[in-house]
C-alpha cells in the first residue's frame, strides 16, 4: 500500500531520520511509537508531504509520491490539534475539502451527511459551531473531514493526546471500530504504549531517528528485539546477577554478561514449580492495589521484583509476609551489554 525506502531527513546539520524502511499493508492499522523527538511525527510528515526527504522514496500504491504536493497525495490527515475552523459549523468543516474540489452542492450534502452518520454526528451537531462541541465530538469532526474525500490512507498525529484519560480510553475503542468499519489504511502516531498495543495491527518503535523494531503488538511486547524496546514497552524487571546465576544453573541460556529482563505478569506468587522453573524465597516489601490486579514488590535474592497477580479477593499477601516467587527462565529476555553503550552512542 505505502512503502518508505531508505528515508533520510535532515534539518541543517541534524539528521532526524536514518534510513527508514517501512511497508504498510492495505487496510492495516500501523502505529509509529516512541518517545518525544524520536522521529515518528517527522516520518508521518514525510508521508503526507509536509517534509521532503534528503534521501529515499515514498511510494503509495506503486506510485512514487516523494515530490508530489500534499493536496495531490490522496491522504487524509488528522492533526493533534484537529486544526478545525472554530467559528465555522461542523457541516462546513466537514464539507471544506469537498468544496475545494468544487463538487456540486447536492453531492457535497450527500457525502457530508453520510460520513457524519458513520461517525455518530447528528444533524443537530452538524449545525453547531465546532467551538460548541466537546473534545470527543471535535475529534469525530476531524476524522469525518479527513475521510469525506475518500482518501487512500488516513494519517493521525496523536489525536487523543488532548483528551482526559477516561475519554481517551473510550475514543480509542471507537477509533479502532471506525477504522475496521471503513477498512481504511491508517497510520497512527503516539507516545502512549497502551494506546499502541490496543489499537495496532503492527507497530514501528522509533528511537532517536532509527527504527528499533517492527512487529505485531505481541511481538513487540513479548519478543522485544532490542533492550530499548524491552524497556520502553510496559513495565519490566531487570534481573540482578543472583537470580540470573540461579537460572543458568537450572539450565537456562542466560549469562550475567548480558542484561536480563522479565515481565511482571510472567512471575507468579506461591505457585507450584514445574521442571526447569525456579522457585525463589521472598518477602513482600509493599503492594499496590488496582482492583483487577495487585502489584507486589517482593525482596528476593538481593533485589526487589515487581509481580502482578490477578485479584481473586482471597489470596492477598500482606507486607512482611514470606512467600515463593515462581520464575520460568524461558520468559527471560536477554540483551548484550554492549547494546546499551550502542544505544547511548545514537
């Protein structure tokens, strides 16, 4: 659908993107994820035409669009600020792109009302000024405006970041449903790991102008390719040498020369050990109660391990309580120690 090949972007002497290669498939929800300043928005702006790369090509449906003007790329854009016209009605905001294309009034009206219905905007809301709408409603207007011109793909730059936490969760579910209903290829930019894991078919993790890994949410989370991805995605325990040595003695392919990590939910409290698994004696130092689950901080083998346990309302462990922590060495993710120094050099 859309391919980026060896994209390099420079701003004077600063190289913002280093040889970026990405292929987004038709109908895919593809997310660019990373911390601020990592290059994800720069990549999106290169796709949409706001930035022309110093090197490389952007190809959409077999057509080289690297130097094609923004308005001729057939790409819908939803900006972080939505970039709506606050004094214009919702109807006129959605119709704006169609009027630029000089469509006839009856056709404009049909398309505006059709897309408004699909994103749950009422006739009453269409007549209001955008400034009278809530943040969630404004987001729907921005999406409707981007979709009404029938673009080949839609690009979204952190469209939920200006909303409160509860509304973000609600709207990201609606966003995914809309994307599936429309079947439109979507490229989405966010720094929110949970948002990326929830919405995406595949994710590209950016770091300092490089791509660290491209994969499904499961691959990114459970099979992190680099130490940066491992640390950036979700919460994690870095294992100290005492536990690593015990895992190696049990036959695990781990070494204290590497940096070793394990996800919180891969550890279990007071569970029976199978062959090859480690049972470590520990003591609860503190806990955090989240309702659905409880996070325990358990001291064992000279370090504190964070463990997430499902809250069954019965087995709740108290501070100071001694217990066993079960660890399967196959769940350990290991990275060469030199990778950390390579990361620092980027």
